[in-house]
C-alpha cells in the first residue's frame, strides 16, 4: 500500500500528468459531443427507445476510445520520465522490488484511466440523451454493458501498455513510437497481408472496435476481451521479468 501511495503522490504532482489527462479528456469529450450530435441527427424517426439508447452508448464510447493515445503516452511518461531525470534510482532505493514498483504504477494508472473514461463518457452520455430526447431513449439496454466494458478496457490497456513499453525501453520517444505503431500503424499494415484478418484479431485495435460495435464480430465476445486484456498483462509481465533481472544484476 505504501508503494501505491508513493506512486499516487508522484502521479498527481507531475505537471505532465495533468496535461496528458486534460488533453485526452477534453479533446475526446469535444469529439464525442460532435460525433454523437452528427450521428443522432441522421437517425431514422422510427428508431425505438432501446435502439436510441444503444446508439448513444456506442457513439459515446467511440469518443472514449479516441482518448487512448494521450492516456498511453501518460503511461510511458510515468516511468520514462523517471529514467530521464534519474528519479528512478530514488524510487528503487525506497522500494527495491521492481515488481512492487511496477504493480503500484499500474494500479495508479489504471485508476486514472478508468476515471478519465468516466469524465468523457458520463457527460457525453448525458448530452446524447438530451440531444436524442425525441426518441425517448431507455436507460441502458443489456448490450450496452459490453460496449462500456470494452471501451473502458481499451483505455486501461493502452495506458498499461504505455507503462510496460516505457519500462522495457526506458526512453520516452522510443516507447511512444512503439505504442503508436502497435495501436495505430500495425492494424493498417497487416490488413493488406494475405492472412490480414487473422492477424488483426490478435492486435488490440480490432477486438476493441468489435466490442464497441464499430467492426463486425470475427471472434466471440469473451475472446475479444481476452485478447485485449492480454495486451496489458503480457507486456507488464515481460517488464517485471526484465526489471527483476536488472535488479539482480545491479
């Protein structure tokens, strides 16, 4: 618990933290409002209340997913900045266990990612309901929870992937480039390969977009959640293993 408290203090006192959060939340909220109003304005008058509610949730979580890169950059900065300033040495003196430090950082960043997604989704959802009032949208259809969970998980996964890459690569620019490559570049590159569809389902973008109903289902919902979560868990485990070896070698 003391490691988490220490990471929380560092997290909230860094100016870059609030810049990344502010840019991610405000930009995505603006795009959410713009996108939702554009989509809702084109709805057929015969749309049912459940269809309207589902449409609002989907539109909102498209906006939430747009925040993934600023949050991912926040993940990389949380550790690469410490390496650049030398503060990481002080961190490891206070908490010698690399695994404990990384776990604490992951806990703090996960909380920030969930909080950020709520700052985008709640106002966006309320705006969508107001804008679509003529359709009398229901509260939350059953299918909406998959979209909510998928969109939120994508933000958390990208943030933790950024943390893992920053830990492994120890350079902010290199880690950020790797993050953008994995999240944005690779999906466009592999889709043109002979087995592009099979490969793309193993990248984080496709399962996330499937869960928020932006792409057709090519895998069961549980598989989409599993693949998406693996993009946080596996890199973090690799970072912990490499950190542990570094610790023994130092």
